[in-house]
């Protein structure tokens, strides 16, 4: 083939690569440009949110540190997020083990029902929960917010753990049973350590969602608002660049938690890759939950 005939496909590939790169850059600029502008105005020495800059300052962060109402809302949000994630972690783990390991009819229907709160619009979920709590005479407050957040965090944790369980080696649990360990001890020493990284990553994602949630919280907050609801109240009557400072801190914390969660999930997926059936598995030793002599992997399944 002549050189002129080879140049055509190469030029097409280069042009396609450049166009895709430009599209990806444009998408990221669209997503993160508002966050960058907010961070920029949080250090602007002016109460007017316009350019040009009046000068660099950190007084808005200092004002945020001395704002008692803002700090109270922040601590309340952290408390709600921790409790919501703790409840969701236990519930999501139970649901994931039940769906992945148990055999029963209607499993797909159960998965869809559990996933519906996660994909439902926040306003719909918030109004639905408000109607239910009002009908049950449950006072709006900390409990209602925690339950509302747990409704959409639990499915997230559950599906992440289900994906991890699909790549788990069942012979490890079978070997633990053969060594004399019961179901509870096998779960504690074999199943749970294998899910630990995925569970921590899922909890970090759930914590981020809880800290940023406003639609569901607005209907269930009662008299004590979380930080997003409190800041939204300030926006209705005008605000100072102090709000830009708190938004910058929240966005930075959220992106950090997302990066850590993504790294943990990638590490978990890399450590637990599925070995193809045609490739011979290396013989490895399994540690018994009782600390007894180990057995080769897969020995429980060869009988």
C-alpha cells in the first residue's frame, strides 16, 4: 500500500481523537466551571459577585469560622450523615447478601423495588415521606431526616456490594465451613473482610450524597435545618461571599471523598479480578477462622 493511501486513515484517527478530546474537555468545563468560579469569588475582597477582582482575602473563611448558626447547621449535617450511613451500611449489607446468596422467586422485582428510592426525584421522595410521616404522626426532625437519607443511600451501598459479591470466590466460605466454622464466624472472618474495601467506598459515596442532599431534607427537616437547607434559606434573602466559602469547602470535601471512593473501588476490583476458567489457578493456602492448618483453595468444591 502506498504512503498516500496510509495517510488517509491516520489523519482520520487523529481528527477523531482531537474531536473526542475537545468534547471531553468541554464537558468537564461545563461541570466544574461553576465550582471554580465559586472558589474564585470566595477569596475576592468584595461583597459584589462580579469581576474584576478587588483583591485577595481570606476574611470570608474567617467569618465562616465565627458564624455560630453556620457551624451548628454543619455539625447537624455531619451528625445526620454519620447516622444515615451507619444505618444504610447495615441494611445495604443485609440486602446484598440476601439478594446475591439466597434463592427465591421474584428476586428481580425485589431489586427494582429497592432501587426505586435511589432513582426517584428528590422532591417526589421527600413529599412521599412527608405524607407517610404525617399520617403516622411522626414529628419532623432528626429521625425523619435520617430515615429519608437512608432510603436513597441503602440502595447505593447494596448495589456496590452486590457487584463485589459477584466476583467473590465462594470456595473460601465453603473451606471455612469445612474447617468447622459456623455461618456467623464464616461471615465475620471470611465474607466481611472480602467486602471491607467496597463497603468503605460505598459509605463514602453515601456520606457525600447525605451532606449534599437538599430536596428530601427540605420536606423532613422541621425546625433544625441541615447545612444545605440553611444556606438555601440565605440565598432567598441575599448572601455574602461567606456562602461561597462554605460551598467551596463542601465541594472540595465531596470531590475528595469521591476520589477516595473511586480509588478504593478500583483497588477492590483489581485485587478481586475473576480468573478465566481456562487459566489454571495458582494453588494458595487458606487460613482457617480458627487458626488451624490451612487447606488448598477449591478443596471444598472438588469433592
